[in-house]
C-alpha cells in the first residue's frame, strides 16, 4: 500500500460538541524534541476539548504524536518540551489551572498528576516495579495524594483491586507484578490510576498486547468504571475496532496534527478527511465475517504436505524449595496434531498461555518436547523429524524454515547495521563473497520496500513497521520454503499491518512460500490464512478453513474468542459495553 502524501491527508474538520461541560481544554499545543542544534516539532498546534463523562479516543498511526500528547497533559513528555499553547483543567466550580504554567516538579503539578489526572500505560510490566508488591505501589500512590494512615491506605488499595475485579484482592495485594497475567497486571495498573479517583483517566494503548478475550474484559472494565465514577477518559489507540466499541468522540492525528474531530458515528460513517478514510479502510479489511479480498494465492487442491505434526506433547517442570525440593509440572502442549501443505497459510490462534508460541518454538528446536513427531518434507524430497535434537542444523533445514518474531526491536541486534543483520544468515553459510552478499542484501531491501541507502543505519533509526520489514528481509536471505511468523503484526497499526501482510502475500506468490501465522487478532488471521487452528490450554480444540471457523465455529471456546473481537460499526457494538 503506497503512502498517501501528507498534503492530501490534512483536512481539518471540527464537528459540534455533544457534551457541554468541559473538563479539559487544549489550545494550540506544540511539543518539540531537541535534536543537536535544533528543535524538531512533533506535535503542531493541536486543539481539542474533553467533556465530562465522555470517552475521547485519540487515533493515528505510530509516530503521529498520540502518546507524546498524552504525556504532555501530565507533564511527563521528557525529553519532549512544550513549546507553546495551553492545557486548561477545569473543576466543578468552573475554575481552571493551566498545566503548561506549572513547574514539572512542583507540588501543584504533583497534585494534578495522579490526583486529578490518572494514567494507564501500554506495557504494565515495564511500568510496574518488579521489586515491590502491587499493594506497595498502590499504597504509595494513595499516601502521596491523600491524607490517611498506612493501614487505611492498605484497605483503600484492597478496595481499588476489588473495583477492577481482581480475584481475592486481600491476597493479590501482596503479589509481585511477575506473578500476575498480562490482563491482571493491566487491571492492577488501572487500580493504581483510579486509587485517587481522578477526574480524567488517560489510557495509552492499554489493550494492544492483550489477546481478544482479555482485551474485551479490559474494555468492559474501563467503560463500567467510567460510567460508575462519572470520569472522563482519553483513550489512545491505533485499533479502529476498539474505537468503534468504546468512543463517544474521536480525534484523528497524523504527523503531529489533528486532521479531524467528531462523534464516533460521524468519523466512521461520514469521515471528512482523506486520512480518516484511509484509516477506516485499512481497518475494514480485517473483519471476521464476509468475503476476504485475499492478496495471495490459495494452495492447489491436493497440494503436497510439507509438515505433519502428530501427538506433540511438552511439559514444563519447575523445582522449588532448598531442603525439600518439590517439582511441579505444567502441560504446555497436549497431543497437538495438524498438517501444513505447500503454499498454504495456517493460522494458530488462542488466548495468551494457550500454547501458540510454545508450539512454534518447539518446531524450530528452541524447546524440547516430551513426545510426538513433526515430519517435514524438504525441498529435495527428504523427510526429517523437526523434534529431534538440532534437527534444523543437522539436516541443513535452517535455510528452508525461518522465523519472524513478534517484537522486531528485541530480535534485531542493536549493535549491528541493517546490512549486517540481513547478511548474517548468508555469512553463516560461508558460501558467498562479500560483494555477492552486499548485492543480495540490497536486493532483499528492495523486495521488502526499503531503499538501499539504509544499509549503514541501525535498528533504532527505524519505525516498528520498517523494523519488521528488516526482520522479513533477514528471514528471506536464504530463500526459505516456510516462514513461521509469531505475532509478527500484533504491535503494528492498521495501515502498516496491511502493508506487511500484502508484502507477505506478494512474497508468497513470487517465491512459493508457506506460512504458519501465530496471532491473537482473529480479523488479521481470517484475512491472511487459508485454515485456522484454535488452541486452548495447550490443546488444539478446533481446526478448519478460515471462513468456517470464523463464521460457523463448532466449539464453545472458539465462539467465545470470536464474540470478543471488536466490531467495525459503532452503531452495532459487539462487546455490549454496559
């Protein structure tokens, strides 16, 4: 998908307000970052209001300025700096304070931050302290903003955990963040943000890394708490399905500017700006119902099986205790069986902890299995069991089967240039000259849509979508037959996700690739895959062609997954957020 020129996209349209009482007023806000001898303006004179009791969704692609704006509202945008503009916070009596005039470290600003405005961050694991219990962190927040004893603060913390529906809050309060699941950690973050009953809650991509059922739970929770407490919510996201489910009004950002503001119905049904139409169009491709405009080539009837997995079992064992050791077991995979044909795209879906990533890591030899077979037919007709120790390396299959990981930033060596990253598999083969490798790398960059002049740059200089393209180029370096993509598009916004999937389709048509595509976004999996395998608690509970699984699911668990997928029409909210 070609990028739309910025000049064509910026069409500012302001719709009438639906809630008269204003709690926050942002006018002509500009934010910049110091870059050597100059300041780069990343947010450019934006203006918007937040009204009492409403949910304002701020949407846009990565780098549009959403998160920087949210952090600026609490004066935590460092190293960004507010260049000009005003942020006025109103109380019930109509009095206001301009946040831009407060010192970041002053008591007045601390009284605003946490007390009047709370914030929930995207990744709770990096936001919560790993060396303090959940309770200690919530209690610290309460004591900082409210005049009460430590004992009373502990009771308030327990009530905050109960409010966000964490089971057994009296016990959970003494747990550490690593002892909780992703959904429970996000609930703990929400409890902390609401512990002082703020007037405004800022939720910065709070559901991006969560599976669909956990996402639905968090969305319902935020909506219920917003209604019960009468607070306003600024919900930042790149997922237009989430916007359709929760928003009252929507502000669309692009390249640091607000291109359009309106009610959720106006934005979805009568978008005025071309960029808004572009966002909604990219999102509408990933529905779980209807015909899909597939960009790839479906496998031929009777296509040869490339991989056949039978009765795969894997158990994790953990030893505890010093004097009296106790071994606990967890069955991560239970009798998993499936096959993959040449030219086929097989989707693996399920909640976090269902065994999706464990399965694909076992197939590439990163985890040792207990029993089962995974028979792979190589390009030259040989047959190998991928579950045997070092099978990929010993059989020379590590050039036929390649993996693309979820987070390209952590899977790319930050000390290696793009050229070195992509060339590494070729260098390991010791079959190519330096000049041939350089030509091959330049060709791969062109194939994934990146210019050859980026060869000397490092991964940190690229956006998330560009880094994922680099990861794909590295996987293609040795002409594989099968690519395993583990949540390869889950952290990308809608239009970048479309570009990456279209790229994978093009490469499949050109190179005859097969894909195992692990994901928690059923809309994306439905769009990309020929068949879908549903996993739950380590077992494969349902498998079939994509349309049948999504539109006529047989198992209750599959129906539950599909029922948790956000809709695409705000007038027909699927999650019933009440």
